[in-house]
C-alpha cells in the first residue's frame, strides 16, 4: 500500500454509504426490522472495534431516519446527513441457506449520497475514509466522492458492493467506480462483485483496479477465505476462521471484514509489513465468522 502512516484514530474515520432499514423476511412470511446498509454496518463495526466514526448517509427526516440516527448515536457514531431526503430507504431480504436476496424501495433506488462540504472538511484530517455501496452509476454523485477522496490524507478504501436490482447501468457503474479508484489506496470486492462487474474474472478485476490507480485489492470469497493482492504482484491468502456454531446469516459479513481490516490498517499504518497485513486479514476473517453466526448485519467480536 502507499500513502501515509498510522495516526491518531481519535481524528475519526469517515464512512460514506447507506444507512437503511433492513427488513428480514422468514420462510413463514414473518418479518423483522433491523438497522442496516453497508455504510451503517461498516461505521458501527468500526465503532465497536474502538474507533471514533462519522457516517455520511442519506437519511430521511422520518421516524425510520430518527430510529437509525438513534441507533448510530447509541454506538457512538456521529451522523452527517447528505442533502434533504423525505423518506429513509428500505431493503427487504429473504434468506436461502443463509444467503440473502434483496428488493429495494423507491427511496433507496433514488438516494443521493453526494458528499456534503462538512464531510470533506472532516476527510482532510481523517485517519481513513471508507466509501461503500455508493451509486457509482450516477456521474454527478461520482464527481462529489472523487472530490472528497482527493482531499483525503489518510487511508482511502472503496467497496463497490453493488446489488443487481439497485443498479441502473452496470457499465456506467463500473466506469464511475474506476474514476473513484484513481483516488483510492484499497479496494475490496466480493465474489459477487467480481461476477457482476468483471464477468467473474478475478484476474480482470485485479488488473482493472490496479490500472485505475488503486495499489491494493482485497478479494473475499465466502467459505474460501480472502486474498490481498498488491500492485507489485505480492499476494496474501488466508482461510476462513474455524469457529463453533453454524453460519446463520451472511448479511454483514463482508462489511465486518472491511471494518476489521481497515481498523487494523489504521492502527499499524499504510506501510505495514506483509506479516502485519496477514494478521489483520486473519483477524478480519475471525470477525466475519462471528458476525455470520447471528442474524442481522451488526459486527460481532469473536469470543
């Protein structure tokens, strides 16, 4: 990785991404509501891991928005709202073998995560900025996140986290992502991301991301562990953590992986050794394993 060394984490990590209501539907038709969204899961996860965090999100000024803001406050996460939104987005997910499928309401389909000026000022001194589940197929919003990332002096991490039914244009999304990757140090992609954006080719994904300007790629593969690939070709491969109990819900496991890894990199510095990065990735697998053994996307610490 390239960039700056570790700094005082009290400056606050900035997370840009969705905070939504996640409705879980069981096979019997019963439903439960949980705070969700990749941005919220990542922000709360970093806070659970001991970091000061600000989340930038498109929350509505409605009862759901107040509920999510209170949830963030309970976890010590400061909220910065994007432009005014009347309604908070909702995602409904159904589980088959622990794997979620999603449907989204209009408020989420038309969200605007353009980064406000107050967030850009925070990003200038933040130890890290994380952009996740961003609408990279909206070029105006991409302009705003590129401007924010160009102001950053800490670690810059991107997780595209696309959802097929949330995309308006896959080609435009990939193009917008590559524009933002020119300002990033780390990109995280899941197997599903690689399949959707790069026709399933990890080699194409890695070479495209490196060519866009991001020197380090983190690939997560569910039960097959994870790999960190540097621009010079060095690779770090880790397996999933062996843990007791069955996998209940993979929702949030990727967000937990990202939160844990980013948090560790902030602590050890961007010029960390391969051994330090391997230890950070091993710990991220343990955190992801613990998170997958409970319902909902809230990060769980391994015990």
